[in-house]
């Protein structure tokens, strides 16, 4: 299996579809790190701060996450859906989709 980080993989996808990265890489880190923390029994296994949309999210080993609640989850899911929408409407995606589904 490839040793790329989730951030590197996500960056490659955004570059391929020519989508501006802005702060999307921090968004994916926050979402991915939070997901992993919840899957690890709510134990933070990495330290670092990430900022998105004017807020800083703090990950400290051994400390609980302060941003895990339904408002957070629904907000970040909606932000990630927006990125998927950008991918699905990207020119490269449309060209590949049409080529695959409308062979000539």
C-alpha cells in the first residue's frame, strides 16, 4: 500500500481536477484527524493545530477534542460535499465521464 498521507492524496486529487486548494487541505486534516480520534476511542494520537474558516482546531495527545458535536460534524460534512461537487463539475471529470459513458 502507498505510504502517502491523506493530505497528500487529497492534494493530488485537487491538483488533478484543477481545484483551488485554499484552506481545503487543513479542512481534510481536521476532518480526518477527528474521525481517527473517534475511531481510536476518543484518544488523540497526534498533536497539531489546524485552522479553517476562521477557527483553530487543537489536537493534543491525551486531551479531549473540544470541537466534536453535531454542529461541527454537519458543518464539515457539508464543506466536504461542496468539494465533491467541485470535483464532479470540473472540466476534467466531465470529459472523463463523457468519454467513459458515451464511447464513439
